[in-house]
C-alpha cells in the first residue's frame, strides 16, 4: 500500500491521521483522551442532528460512551466565557469541545486555551467547517490538544477527514483509514485558490444581502484569514423551511445546518439556540459558483422573501 507520505506533501504528517470522515476522527480523539461516562466532555449548546446523517458530534460521543454536559453560547454562536469557565470547573469534566461554526474562529481562543490549562482540561477543536481558516497567523486546529477536520465538506470528494494531534504527551497507535483517491485529490487541490474563491463569493454576497429586506447576514463582516464554509443568513419574517423549499423549487440548492437540534438539549435554558435553529439558512459559496450563479440565487431569494 502507498504510504500517505508518498502522496501528501504536508507538514506534521506523523501527527495527522486520516479517516473516512471528521466524526470518526472525533471518535478517536475521545478514545485517545480516555473519555468515558465518568470522564465527561463539555459541549456547546448548539449541536444539530438530521435523519439522514445523525449527529456528527453526538453520535461519536455515544459510540465512545462518554458522558457530556453543555456550556452556553452567545447569540452569535461565540463562547459565553463566564458559563464556559463555570462549567469547566466540574471535576467530572475531562475535555472540552470548541466548534468553529461555518469556518469562523471562536471568540478569543487564547482565553479559551488559558481556561482549559488553568483547570487541567483537554481542548478538542472541531474544525469540520474550518478546513483552511486562520486567526491572525494561527491556523484553526492549532490551539487544541487535538483537532479534527472534514475534507469532503471543503473539496468535491465523497469522504475524508483527519485528526491532528498537537499535544506531544498524547500517545497514539492509530492507523489511517481513508480512500487513497481522496488523498490524491487533496494533494492535487489548490487549497489557497479555493479558499480565495470562497472568500470572494462570501464578500460579494455580503455587499448585497446587507441591504436585502427580510433577511440579514449572520456574520456582518469577513475577518482576514477566515475561509467560510457557506454564507449563513437569518430569515426574519418568513418560515425558514418554506423559504428553503421554495428556493429548491427554483433549482436553488441551499442547506439549513443545525435546522434541528439534538433532543438532549431540550428547550429549557437553551431558547436562544432553538430560536436560531428555526431561522438560519446557509447559502452556497463554493469555488464552482460564479457571480452569475450568485446573482440568480439572490434574485430568487429576494422574490421568495418579498412574495406572499
């Protein structure tokens, strides 16, 4: 079998392990950290599930049989640092998951790292949406003791994810489990060019949707170094699901990431999360979309939002 070193020209391959998807990488990270029902993982209170794929976060946790608790997020999905520090003090919490939603960096990662180190907890970064995003000069996925990524969410491949181990004290005996065709495509892909196109498409939509009635961008600006997964918007006065299906009838394919939250959250104390999950819609911005495509999408979106 061809070794990944012969395929990939990347740094730190000795601490990077490839799997069929990001959720499998997440599963192995928890196994390596020894999580179980008594050594819990602390999770953000915005985690989705769908009938087709299940939950990329909860399913691996249940598979490894780890206990879990939730910390609160702010209305922009940033970490509520006060609640985060309050919950992390629990002696049964051994690790924390931080999610970089839609490719955007969580707020003040240096502070999050300091809190984790202060209380002796492992930090796992979920970079499934943030394949090539940076916070300043620091690439997302570099802050945590380990982090996991999804290749197929960024490139046009059928599978692919990887686990990155940053903590040298974590001992591994993992083996790669991935289709080599995916590794070949990854190696040939022009990641920076793809990233630039995604940023350009996001910026183009931002200028238009900032002025569109009936909706507004979930993120009002695009920080330097961020490579968005898509363009999330909030539907104000229409039923989000109606908007989604009416766009689909017009052959405009959008997604509603986190349209349904895991039942373990329930609505008690998590009303903000459920309110957001009812209103969010994600517009595509991948590298194969042209400005003509974006213009058509905006036109159809405007028609749906302004119609009866």
